[in-house]
């Protein structure tokens, strides 16, 4: 099979950068995009091309690693060779189209997308549910990786259908810049600024508490990962005086939706942990 426009552009970018496929594979693994060496080789030879949503996300990272203009490789990928629609081909803006308030909030906070400066490498979310079955606060810990020298800003959002003021309280590693509070749309966002600028590819950590003035009665919490993450953890802790009768884990990705029951046993909390997850939605839902 002869080379396609994409494979030729990919091979040329590798040559100009002076790196091997093994080097590229390792860098992608470090950034949460574990494309196999065989797949990279097939892309370079023209035997195959990026098809799945996760591969398309990795291609954006490859453009950064090979120092080519944004879209130069993505724009060369030809029509899918698979029957039916190609999964996960939507942009971040298309993924958020059902929440137009988030797109407006991004603009007001001074961002074009979710990952202008920092990409989400790892996130741990702790959700506490009170004795009345309400969520009143979240605790977030995240590891963010710099896309370029001097990076330190990232947006964070909470979306809810119950409205009410939300407070973003920095605990460590960051401070809060601009905020966007829109109870009508149920979109609350803030600009988080890390305590110091990072060098390209450096990891920065932050911890944030999000308090809801109007507690949420929604019996679920899900985190949206717009691109692949090294690790995502959601831990829900229930008041011992009121435990749910059933908890289920729910993961939505390009491959479909997977739901599993999570037994509490004699415990008072439930969690879901995924490595190499995204793009997609991961979280827990419970019934009283």
C-alpha cells in the first residue's frame, strides 16, 4: 500500500524533528496517550491511519511533540477506512455543545479551550454526602502538565441543574483568578493560576475545594475528561447514618457505556479508579 498524504506528512515531521518512533511512543505514554509502537509504524508507512477518538486525541499531542503547526497532521487524515461513523471525532467545543454556558464561560475566563496552557494528567475527586443525602462540597487534587514554557493557567468548571452560588477555595498550589457564576445556565467556572510558571512538560499540582451554597440532591457525580488522562479517581463518602441501597459505576467512552454495581458491604464509601481513561465520562451514581 502506498503512502497517504497523512503518512507522508507524519514521516516528514519525524525526520525534521530527528526522533524515532520509540522516542515518540515513550513521550505519548508519559502524557497519557499510549499509542502502540506498531500503530505508529503503520501510520508512518501508510498501512493505517488514526481512526478512533483516542487516536485523534493522541495526534494533537504528536503535533506538539514534533513541533508542527496545529492541524498540520490532523488535517491530512483521510476519510475513515472503517464502515459507519468514526467515533470520537468531535472537537471539545462539539462535546460541550449541550452546555453552551461552558463555552461562554471559557471565553469570559480568557480561554479558547480546556487545555490552552495545561493538560490534565491526573485528577482525584472526593465527594462528601451529608446525612440528608446532599452533596455540599467537592475536594479536587490534580496534576497538570505544561504545554509550553511559562504555562500556569487552567479553567475548572462545575455544572449543575440546581443553580445557586458556588465558591472556589484554593487549598494548595494555586490561587483563583477570574470567576464565572451563571446560575441560570447552571455553569460555574474559575481561572486557576498555579503558584509558579512551569517549564514545558513540567508537572504542577494543585488542590481546590468547591463549596455549594445550595446543596445538590443529584444522586451522582461524573467527571468529564476531554482527552486521555493517566489516572482519574472519583471517591464518594456517605454519612454513616444514611447509606445508599445501591451504587453503580458508569463509564462512557467512544467504545460505549459500561455500568457496574459497586458493593458497599460494611463500608461507607465507594470509588471508581481508571488509568489511561478518556475522552469520556466517569463517575458514580447511587439510589436511596
